[in-house]
C-alpha cells in the first residue's frame, strides 16, 4: 500500500513538474482506419540504454494493444522509436534598481539553470511501402538518476503522452 501510494505521488510529481510537450505530424492523405496491426522495426541506435529501450518497446506495445491494434508478423504499419538526451539551459533574469535625480544603484542577477532533457520520437510507417505517415515527439525534463519502477513509470508517461495523439482526429 505504501509503495503504491509512493508510486502514485511520484507519477503526479513527474507529470506536474515535468510538463511534457508533445509535437505530432502526419500525412494528410492517409486513411488511418486502414492501419489495424503493427510490428516493430529492428531497433538500432535508439539513443537509449538497453533497459530503457525495453521499457519504451513494451510500453508502446501495450499502449497500441490497449487501443485495439494487434501485433502481427506482416503488419499494416511498422513502429520505430529513438531518443535524444540533451542539456537545456534556461536563463532567469532578476533586476533591482534604485535611483534619484543625481545617482542610482542598480543590479541584475542572471542565473543559468541547466537541466537534462529527453526528446522521444515515435514513428509509424506503412508496412508495405515503408513510407512514414505519422510521427510524434515528446520532450520532457529527464532525471537520469531514476531507477527501477520510477524510471519505468517515467517512460510509461512519456509514451502515453505521445500516443494520446494517435490516431489524429479527423
């Protein structure tokens, strides 16, 4: 019970503090109703550790299955994913000024804040032609010190956010 409560609190904290940003694009001439089953491309250079790669793979698989898609050897569409971890620098400006007719005192504080971020990209391509027809990218702050269940939950949230946008609304 205590572990479940901790995991729920962590999830809320990750979502509220992290506020992932999702960006999607798709081919406008595609009939998304035609795509009912999927398979994964062979994963090469995903930018993730093997454990994180497995977490993302399983979460995409579970999410698509929950949406009614079936995994098949010869699919209607193929899934690819990759990630980039990078530093994001943000500037905060704070200024104080006191002045009069003949003089003044002033100052500015500009601390730089560097955070690790991750951009996870999920792509769907036609199973026959390999033409890309949908792409989603989710960006979020990334605490690389997360371990085990916390890290698994982090990737579950990222994948869930990006796949909320699939299929696109007509």
